[in-house]
C-alpha cells in the first residue's frame, strides 16, 4: 500500500472552519483526520501541503516513522501551525491502519481501559442568570459536567471587574444546578499570577472540577507561582502546549492536576499518547481540549479509551455536527460510546462539506478602557 494523495477539506460552521485531512492510497482506502485551528486555517493548509511531499509514495503503515520525519526533517519545529498539520495527518494514518486491519484504533493502542467516555460541554449566557438557564438546559440533555469561560463582555474592563463578574457567573450556575454537577472555569490565560491566585481562592466555595489556564501559557514560571499558592482548586492547562517537550516542565514540576493536550494541535494520537504517559508518571489526569469538529472528537475518544489517566473530554455544541456524520460517534446522556467500526469509525458527508465552503473570519478583538490590548 502506498500513499497517493493528501488532501485538505475545509467546512464553514458557526464559529470556525472545520479542517479535515484525507490521506488516500493506491488500494482505495482513505483515512481522515482533523487539523482545525480557528482563523489560521489557510496557514495549516499550506503546512499540510508541504508535509505531503514527504508522504506521497510512502507506506502509510509506518506511523511513528512518518511522525518523526514530519517533525524533524523540516528543521523548523513546533508551534500550532506545524503541530496541527502533523496532527491531522497522524489521525488519518491511524484511521487508515485501523481500516486496513479491520479494528477500531483503540484496539491498536492496547485495547480499551473503559467502556464509555464522559463528556462535558459549554455554558453560554451574557448574564449570570442566562448562564444558569443554559446550564439547566444542558443538564436536561444528560450532561453532568459543564464548563464556563470568563465573561467576554467584561474584557474591556479591568482585571478587578473580571474577577467579580466571573465569580458571580459561577455562583449563579452552581446555585441553579446544585452540588452534584461538575463545573469548570476556563480563564483563557487572561490574568497575571497575582490576580489568578485571588480568583482561585474566590472559587473555593463552588467545588470546581478544575480551574483552566489561570495564566498565559508562555511562561511556566508564572504557572509555578500560581501552583505554589496551593489554591483550594485543581489547576489545568495545556491547549496551547504543542508537544511533549512543551509539556515536560509543567508535568515534571507537577504545576497542574489536569493536562489538556489538543489532538488537533499537539501531534495527533501518536504524540498525545506520549504526553499522557508523561502525565501518568506524575499522577496527572488527562482532559483533552476539544472545541473542534467530529473527527477530532472521535479521535479523542479513541485516545481516552486507551489511556489509564483519562478524566473527561470536551465537546462543543455546534450546528451540522450530527448531519455531517454518515456514521460516527454515538452520545448517550453525556457519555460517548466507544466506536466499533474499523479505524476511527467515522465517515463524513462530502456533499455537505462542499455545501458549506471555507469562509474567513477572526476573533473579536478585546481592549481595555484605555485602548491597550487585552487577552481574548
């Protein structure tokens, strides 16, 4: 079997473009992966096309060998663009291998460690009251774990206002859902260590499952300062760390309780398995970051099924997610059932992808009251 083509397929959905990667072979088998990066899609497309030159004519079964070549033979390494291109191709190669052998990918990774995968999804709402109402709606769909972000409407205010608004939001949702539902807060790295420590202490009464990205991801020493405060809440980070090397200081120094690698950015199944093993040695749980499309989600389920230190998996509520899957992931009351079809176990509707072509977009910018740039 030889690789004959590597193709990019982009599809516009509500908040982003989904970026699917197909690896075709001379025996007619096609593997699919996902490399979705919000508003950097064309850069990742170019990176996939560059990496494809290493793969055409090669045996697709040599997954680790191809991963090493893609990462090391371009000389320039790492980052979200190259990492995402490698991730999409890597997932597609695992999909191909499972299809060729007639088994789900998790069977190739040692077999399942669990029979279903717990999911959490996102609470939205412009006010604390609206967030509480949405949380109750999601619980009605069967979810037992929910995550909120800091209020975006406060991004133009100062950090003090952000802290107060965030606590009010969490408090309203906790009051509405009761104590049995797991809640999480994603801070999106929007605070300096001192403010993150203050927020972490304020969150203590609400019993969060974790406090995500308390500080920006650029400086592990900033995260170390927050960890040293011994906050009464579990810390999580990792969506903007793109390899086992990025993760090493965080995991080795036990700066968090939960690691959140993204299967679309951090090297695909091949690299996430290694990150999970590093985390396991430090008794750190894995909660994959996944506000992505259906292929990334089902690939993350295969990862979750095959590792021992999995905690919970993120899933986004997005239009067309169900419609695009001719067959794919089955979700039952907030749990993903393990796929039983060969490979990743998903087939996409090519006509639906073509009917929703790529369209450019960008994040809404954020500025403080004096006009200076705020994080988003």
